[in-house]
């Protein structure tokens, strides 16, 4: 009796294995076909902005999309201030800039180590008025790192920033001030009654 059941069981097992292999193959094929199917459906319905942007005509220059987050109805004056204690010079290339909230801006700062030895230094930013701090977004800044400069070495560093359009409307001017200090001491004491040399 067991011998009659064995061939039937083997046949059932083979059929089950074949069905599972077919199911796996169909699932794999469906997964593989999902990307072109997705692109075709999105292109037909016009719902995938990225795919539409990828369909530029070859040989034509891509047009820069206007930044709709820039608030052209407002202008903020950004003033750039530097403070340094020690034998080095540190200043922005420009002292002020008119910007629109949401606009990407870049300002270059110049630094020179005027002493006959290497130094490690870092800049600390501060903002006025204080409520502007949360709305002054720096994307790139030399203040993120500590730097070592050789005797007489000069550097030019960018600050890339955006003023958040949520800045309160009564704020018309923001002062970005950097204090550049040497890391590890060796900075001479500030003269009495002076907080720092303004350059």
C-alpha cells in the first residue's frame, strides 16, 4: 500500500515544485518590468516631473528653473563685520549686500596670517538682531572648521547663505559678525577697554 502512495506523493511534489518555480519566475519578471512600466505610465499621465525634465531635446541648453521660493517683495540688508585679536588680518570682500529672502548668496572672506609662525584658528559667528539667528541659514562656511595657516599664508573663504522667507517682516537689516581666534592660546591679551580689533 505504501508503494502505491509513493509515486503519487512524488508526482504531487514535482507539481508543487513546478508551480513554485513558475510563481518565482513570474514575480521576478514583474519586478524587473516595474521600472519601464512605471516610466511609461508616468509619461502617459504626465505625473512624474523628474521624468518630464529628463526628456529634454538633445542639443538644446537646459533652461534654469526660476526659484519660486525667493520673496522679491522684500529686501534685507546684510552687513558683514569681522573681529580679530592677534597678528592676522581678516575681512570680507564687501561690507554689505542687499538680498531677497530665499535667494542664494555668496560672500568671500579674506584671511592672512601675518606672524612668523603657523597658527590654528577658527571663526565664531554671531547675529544681530538675535531673532535673525534662526533664519540665517549657512550652506557653506569657513566657521564650520578649524584651519592651520603657515606664516604669511593667505586664504579666501566663501560663506554661502540663504535668508529664510519666514524672517519677521520688521527685520530689515541683519549683521553677521565673525570673531576669528587662535585655537590653543598664544593670542595676546586685548588692550584695556578694547574687545577686539575691528578690521
